[in-house]
C-alpha cells in the first residue's frame, strides 16, 4: 500500500514537471532526414518560427537552409509559421527533406 502511494506521488510529480515544461514553451523535437540521419533539437520555444527551427536543423545537418524543407507527417511546414501554429509539440518527429536548387 505504501509503495502504491509513493508511486502515485511520483507519477503526479512527473506529470507536474511535464506540465511545467509545456507552460514554459520548451520543446525537444526530433528531426530525421531522408538519408536516415537523426537530429535532436532541444530548447525549441513555442514562439519560435519554423524558419528559426529550420536554421538550427541546417546547422546540425551541414546543409544550407535554402536546400531544406521540414515536414510534419506529409505536410510541408511554412517558414513564417510559429512552432505552435505549425502544431509542433514536444517529442514530435519531423522529416528534413533536401531539395535540389537550380
């Protein structure tokens, strides 16, 4: 019984910590390239633009931002959108697609 109480309290504490992180607007986003490379972008704010996120991914991938597109599911994200408006949440996995420039 005491173990159940401790576990319940631990679960509540973890839930509160998770809520606190969301309130602060900090995200950890995974980005996977079509080539299979994976990047973790920490400290993404809900108010950041997709352009800001793209610049960070570009830096990690070593590819110019003009040659990258970010996808969430099958939808391309618009650079002018905020992370929040693009529906990007903590733990989401995005796809980085490299496009050929003419």
